[in-house]
C-alpha cells in the first residue's frame, strides 16, 4: 500500500480537500473592466518595496484564463476552492459606485466552480484595499470598517446564493503588523500606534461584515481566517514563559480574543489599550457568533524575554525553535508540531466552532526540467503536515478540511515572483502552467480519499 493510501485513510469521510489563491496574487488585469488601484498597486510602484519592483498588473493572468484554471482545479479532483474577491473591482473607490463588471467576473467564476462540482469558499478581503480609502487613513480609520460592511453587503446580495462558506478577512495579523508596524507590506508603515489602531478597526470591520452579510442572507456559514503563531519559549525560565504568553496575546489574542471572547487580553490592554481607540459597543459588534474559522499555518515562532526597557510590548526577542535547521526556500523553519500545538492551544483557551486549515504549504523554487518539476521537498512537507492534520482530527478537534497553498505559483507580495508556493508551476513569460510532482501527489491523495468515501457509503448503504 502506498503512503498516500495510508494517509488518505486517516481522514474521515466528508473531509474537504481544497486549494487556495488570492485575487491580487493571481488575477492581473489590474487596469481592466473598471478596476481601480489598491494599496498594493501603489506599494509595488514604490522603488525598494517589492523585489525588482514586481507588480500585480499581469500576475498569472487568471482574470482572462479563469476557465482553463478552473479546469486545472477540476483535474486535481479537489472538493473546494478558496479564493478572494477584489474590493477594487467591486467598489473601485472603496465606497460609492458599484462596478457591475467586477461582480460579473465573480459571477462567472462561481458559476464555473459550481458547474465543475467544486465548493465555493471566498474571502472578502485579502489585503487589496482600494487606494481611495488610504487617503482617509486606511485600516487605521473607523470609516474603513463602515466601508467594508457596505462592500460586504454588495457582494452577498449578488453572489451569496452560491457561496458555501464566506470569510471576512485573510490574516489580519499581516494587514496590521506587517503593514503598519514592520513596514514590509502595503502601506509600509512602522508605527505601533497605527498598527494597534488597525487591529481594532479590522476587528470591528469583521464584526460589521458578519452583520452585513447576515442581514442579506442568514444562511451563509460565516467565518474569518487567522494566521496564528505557534509560540515557544526559548527556555523554561519564568521570564521566557511569561514572554511567550505576552507574545501569544500580541500575535494571536489581539484577534482571537475580541472575536471569540468579546474582549482584549489583560496584558495587551494594559500595554496598548489606549491605542485601540475603542468606543462603547465595539466589542459586542466584533464578538459575532461564527459558524467556522480558518487557520493558516506555515512555521513556528520562538521567543525569549527582552529585558531592555526600550522595547515595545510584547518585549520579546525572536529565537529559533527547531534544532534541525530545516527551512523552506523563503527561509521559514519547518515544524509540523507547531500546527498541532497551536490548534490544541486555542481550543483549550477559547470556545471555538469548527475549523478548516485554510492555508498550508511550502516555498520551494524548483524549476521545470524536461517538462517535469520534481519538488520532492514540497511533497515531504505536505505529507508531514497532512499527517499532523489527521492527528488533530484524532484528538477530537472539529477540523473539517484542508486547503493547500497554493494552487499555482504567484505574486508573493514583497518577494515578488521570486518565491514559488504553487503545486502548479507558472512560466510568467508565457503563462504556461505545468503540474509539479506535488500536484500529482495531492491529486492521488484526494482521489484515494474519495474512493474510500465511496466504498464506505456503499458498505453503509
């Protein structure tokens, strides 16, 4: 029996296997059919921000090649497709006039998925804020939360009858901290006040978005997608363990606690609460009961206490977690244990609904040789993390599916087109797609799982 057969057996029937992408990373057509610029279009055009000033003008040309790309997804046999909807296509100025051509594109895309019997898992926001809203303060300004609710209502009115599960946000941690604190993502700020303000506005937007979606259609399963950090202290010292707790509150609790508990954590509030600019009733809006949530996981995080008086909360320094030295080509440590540990940790700390692993994958920059992409390292990574996913199911956590990042190589944000996460290779000069060996491996895994499902149903029947 093949290893993939044994792995497939470990997942229950009805477990969904999928692939994931995001609009700005694959669509291209940045200046077509009424789309206006996002903050990422601007960021790409600023020298020194993105590798070789790469941009999303063409990307994978998915906007024009969506039908053949959906055929590609169908050929993999997966159950579901997670993608994002581009706000700058729907309401190009962020608020106001609706662009019907933008909605038409997602109409066609969703109908194409349904025709191919693929479940529809859209995300409303994957970092491409309409540039006009940046002029009012972007995610640091409350009116962006109100604009997001208006956008959500427009999308759900038009597309909501064909959505299997809807996420408000993808990785607010990145859109707040990478964008406003570390300066490596658009808009490129390095300011704790702005970062924490963005945390609260984005949390508020999530709550308002859920309310808006449900006001139109109460039957859509609503969720959000978080990239949580599996945080490990450098030692068993009290100082390092306390540092790990502070890091949890800053990196994970800032989003988990208001959404699922209706409050911010005590140490986070003591250190940064004045920067949240909260108003009465905000936490009630944020704390909407969700039907599901998504976890994106790639790598672990190690911390030790930073005793210096100058450092900002959470007062930690980064350290390596593993002693193997294993890293992917983007430089991230490999530890599938982190996936299990963070999942168990949050289910102990919070009252959570069912969960999907909405992103997991690896960057390996293997190229095409004689028509073949032999990315065995990616296969090994996926095998390890999928076995861990099965362990999570075995532990009694309600894990319902796994979305591999990514369907195809694409624009990797500040890394441009230098880093490849896809199970399908994209030649950016010709737009030729080539299935990597990892794609065939994943296809076999899914096919085996489906065959086992069918056999189980026949026995049961």
